C-alpha cells in the first residue's frame, strides 16, 4: 500500500514555535485540513509517526498526540499490522477545502418583531444557561448531589475573582457606567476569540463574537434571527429541552431526529428535505446521551446545510472536559461555508450566576444578530465583562480549566465507583467520557420520573432521561451530575440511591 503523504504534504503542516499554540494542536489542524482538502485521500496510508517527526523536526510524542486525536475524531483509522490510514468513511462530497466565504443573510424578520414573537410565557424557558437544568426551587435543590450543570463552586478561585471585580469597580468611569454595546466589550470579545481559536479550534475573529447573558439567551437570539413563525427546526432526539423551548417560543415547528452512537442521524435529517430552516446539535458531547458526533456525520451535516441553505446551531455547552482523550474540536472549525452559529457559556467552567455566554456568528449574520441583541436587552453588565476579560488575559482561566479537568476526573471516578458498588443491579452506565454528568440506563420496567421524585425526598437531585424525549422515550434512565459535589458526597449519594433502588426491588 503506497503512503499518500510525501514532500507535497509538508507545506500543509507549517509549525510555528512560540505562538502560544501547542505543536501537536498545530499538527492536528494541519493534517485535518490536508484530509479535508484531499491532499490526503480517503483510504490512503499516512506517514509513520517516527518518519513524520523526523521530517518536521519535532518529538515523536507530538505526532502521536495529533494522530491520536485524529483517530478519536474519525479522520484516521488504524489497521492491525498495516499502519494508519485516512478514514474511508468520510463522505466524498464533503471532502473539499474552500475559503471561508460570506453567505447571504437570511430573510429574517426585523429584530423588534422577532423579539415580540420570541417572548415565552413565564416558566416556559429554564433560567439555567445550558443543558441539564432541573426544575424546582433552586434555593432548595441547587447544590444537591447529582445536580446537573453545576461546576465545582467550592473550588472556584473566589479571592482572585473578588480582586478583579473590586479593581474594576473602583476604577469605573462615567463612560463605563453608561449603556454598553450590544456585542459586548471589545476587550472581552478579543479574549474569548483567542481562547476559542486555541482551545476549541473555532475559526473566528473578535468582531464575530457576541457576548450574551448565558447560552439560553444565545439560543433565543438564534431563534429570533434565523426563524420565522412556522419554520421547521431539526432537534436531537433525545435532546436538550431548553433548546426546544427557545425555538417553540419563536413559533417554530420541531422535527426530532434520532441520535445514535455517532450523534444525530444526518441521513434522517436529509430525508426531511429542504424545508428545514436550521438544525440544533451538541456534537462534541451530545446532551443527554454523551456521545460525540463522528467526523463523517459532522461533514455530512455541514454539506447538508450548505446544499439546502440551512443553518446549524452548535451548542458547545461543556466540551472543555473530556476524560478519555483531548477535547474534540468544534464543528464550527470545519465549516468552510459559514453556516454554523456557535453557542458557548462560562456557566460550566466558572459559575452559573456569572450569567455570561457568547455566540460566534458568520460575518453575513453579524448585523442581524447585533440588532436582535439590542432589541432583547441591549447589553450585558459591564463590570463582570471587565473582570472576566482580565481573568482570561492574565492566565487565571486556563489555570482554572487545567485544575478542574483533574478534579472532575476524580469526581467522575468516585461516582462510577459508587454506582458500581451500590447500584449495579439496577443501573448501567451508558456514557461517562466527557462533561459534568454521567448518562445511565435503568433496568426494564423502572420509571425514571418516579425514581427522581423519590430521590428528591432524600435530598438528591437528578434528571429523568425520559424527559429529554419529544416522543415516546426509548429508554428509562438517569442523568447524574458530579461536578458540584466532592468525592465523599458522591459516594454517600450513591449509597442512598442504592437504598432507594433496593427498596423498589423488594
């Protein structure tokens, strides 16, 4: 088998030392571009890690790390005794590299009308900023074990944060105390863009970043700009109820598309035809099942969006945390046609009460999104934006993320150990590879809704998997958060859950 790579590959792998981007990340990005641009063809063998390391003048570990990520995301595949090859499962019509180009802005309603159409009745949309919110009185249940979407608030560097907030509070000028810009402070947008480029492989500049009051507000803005009353939006089944609420509040009709081990079934999406205005996905860590969308599905989804002139809303709600590999790159980073709107939040990595999220929008939609934001609530609070910009620029954010990855890995393992010890007869872990929750199946015949109700009586919180389906639930299960409780609390909570399950079985 001839290796597809040769001297012609090296110009596609420029490695720049000292630019703040790790060499293995630069190599991963270059190889992925080479695959998508057909420099490396499907089915072709790639160079050995040793040979490529020698050619590039880097350590073999750098190449191994890049290859490992490409294997995990499905761009490469290993064959025992033969070597490593470009995946043959990548769709041919998606394998083309074109420059990011402007697309025509949608025929969206004006921002004022969109805002009026998108106003839900009280209680329709959760207050929480991202997938995993539970209903009920937050003053009672917000810190209970297994609560979804809750980071390690006890480990947040509060002293550092207080110092930054105090610094800017004392230095507020009259201009800073006046009305701000709908897109957010330029210094924060620059910091967010830089972080997304280096850690999430998002292709963006600061003027594409729009600061929001959390990702739920971002989803509402997407609905206001992209949708008219009666438009069809494809959503994952099962999927995030908060996204469904944002779209139905804007008068959209929902089309559930099944999720399997490779993410949303794009073939099922394509069968809906050109009438689908947008598709909302969680490709890096599907909510609630936890799977990652394969490379083939990602490319097929982007090809579908470009072919039909539709939009993809990527909710990247907690993809900073991954325990079996490096974090997966964002879908938006592979989008050459400008069809993806990227939604993110700081609720999972910092704290929910911060109420800061962001959108990355294609250049063709920038004005429409900024006008809609101005009509919704004008701008986000200036003081927290200033403090957050410094938190990122001074390196506190990266250090906090690094420390939390290790902490959450330990908390996840404590939860898995407790489930194995106390709940194995009734609960099967389905996915625990990433994020801040574990998805599980319950044994046949058990009602997850009834079990969650009983757990609340014992001061435990959880989400019933069945509530994430639009139609009949395919399985009964629990979504168990582990970010907001320490290892001792999680082990005690699994013991309590085991007692509940045992009493049901008796």
